[in-house]
């Protein structure tokens, strides 16, 4: 380590922290001596593609973003598989689980989130896991090679991807959701019904309004009991019911935390030497689970670490896609609507196509697309830009191509 350069320590070797480091290296290569600590024994990998690793469409090498060689080539000291367990803010030092101590001039916390595990009777049985990392995928693959029945609790984006992956690995899979609408944060009821029909057609046992009461088993989980007393077999139970910002380390050193580590518009914490990015942070009362806002946080944070502090973080709307082969689904913006909004809806059940655009004041404010998502990015641009759609309203549901034809004809 060079004594002449300031020292940057990064706690968390995931997508948010390393994207920040990448942005920093683009702006000011060589400004810092950089040390990275990660809890997992790997380089930085694309967590978004874990479902494809589970389904067999990708292998571990395919999802790596930064190999160990990349760290070496960029002069970064990597302590993989050795998480930081203590931060001494007074002396500006961190200590890892293996006893490594490193001083810092700037500290970046990117500890991400932890899967929320429902506090059900039997939740501590072997065979009950979350879906957050490569280790979780390896446990699922091991179970799939030995057992027949799996249950995934949670009908959101991650739960559906997990259920589909286990199905592709040859297991009989039940997907359990506590309400009637799958992916309720991204879909309305109509699109959810199409999705449910598709998943059942693939062989998934989709159980909606399923109120899980307990998990049971002798030595390992063997099944699930519901509130109405019925039971299903399950040798593997995956809980995909959401995540919580991982703030235990930040709280232990006295940083101001609420649901996440509280940061300002520069991604700085209440300690001016410490920044935080990603799923562990809370900005203006919001926490984050999608990649687009995290990438923007990384850009803003890097500019301030680079001493080019002109950027400010502002949350913007994001879009969602489902990563299940053969299911095309896209949603963005306010797709529920409310007072003062109008709906434009296209239904083609035979082709399995559904489109719903939510309008307000002659602007698109939300979109749900199922079966035909090629214009998703265009609708998202209309939402982001607040475009006046009055001239193309009668063609809007038919997509960008038809609307551009109308503009040319005019």
C-alpha cells in the first residue's frame, strides 16, 4: 500500500459496491489504495442472474462480473470470504472476521440485504433456505438431485424465478402466495391471471391465498401446513418473501440507521468519512431492491469519492422484467392508477397478449405488458419524459411503429 495515497475500504463485494469502484476507477484511476472485504468466497457476480444459474441456463463463470484477476490488475486488495465484523470510527479502522485490520480515509459500506425468513414453526429445519446467493443455489441443486418435492413461499419476482428454476431441475414444485395476485408490486389482477395460467401450464402447482401456518419434519423439512389444516409435501422450502437492508454492522458502530443506513443526496452517511450504496441504504425514506437506482447511486457516490462532487442522487421510476424463459412480462411506473387516471387496455387471450397503459393529463404514467413486451422501453421513455400522447392516443396500444407511422403521415 502506498503511504502517499488515501485509503478507501469497501465493505461488501457485491454489485453496488463494485459498480461504485468501477465508476471511481473510470474517473480517477490510482487516486486511492483500495481494499475490498466480501462475505462470499468469490469475485463480484451478477445476483440478477442467479435464477438462470439455478435453471441451468448459465454457469458460475457466466455470471461473474469481476474475477479475482480483475482485482489484481486494478491494484485492489480483495479479502473474499472474510466479512468485516467491526468498524472503529474514532480511529478509522475496520476489522474482519479473520482478524485483518485495515485503516481507512474513506469507507464505503455496501452490505446489501438479507432475505426475510418468515418466523414460522419449523423454519429452522434443515432444507429451509432463502434465495440470495450462489451458496443458496448450490443447496437447491443438491436438494434437486436427492428429493422430489419443493415449495417456494412468495409469488413475487424472485419466488417465481426460483420455482421455475427448480421445476426445470426436475422437482415437483408448489408456488405459494398469500394473496390472489402474483407479483402484486409489478402486475395488476388481469396480467397476474395470465401469468398464473402460464405457470400452471408449465407444471407448477400455483396456490394463491395460501396462508402458511407451519413447516414440519423429522430431522429435515418434510412439508407445509396451511391455516385451513391442509398439508403439502416439501423436502425443500425456499422463502422468497422479500429482503431487509443489512444494517447490523452499521448500527453496531453507531451510524444513523432507520430501515436502512440513512444517506443524503451524495450517498454520504452522517459520518463524513463514510458512504453507503445499494440495498443497505435508505434515501429520503426509500429503500431499494432493483438494479437501476443502485447503478445511479454508484455513479453519484463515485463522483464524490473522486472529489468531483457535482452529482446528486434522485430516485426515478424503474421498470421490471421477469427472467423466466418463455414468459414475456414488463411493467413500469404507476400501473394501478387512481383518481384522475384512465386505462387503455388491449386483450388478446388467444395469443396470450395483454397490455394496459395508465394515462393521466394526456401522459402515460404506467404500463403493464404481457406476451408482447417489445415496446416496453418506448413506453418507459414516454413515462420518464412526460410526453404528451394526444396526437398518438388512438394508436398508442399498438406500439412505437404504428405511432411513428401516424407522425410521418401527419
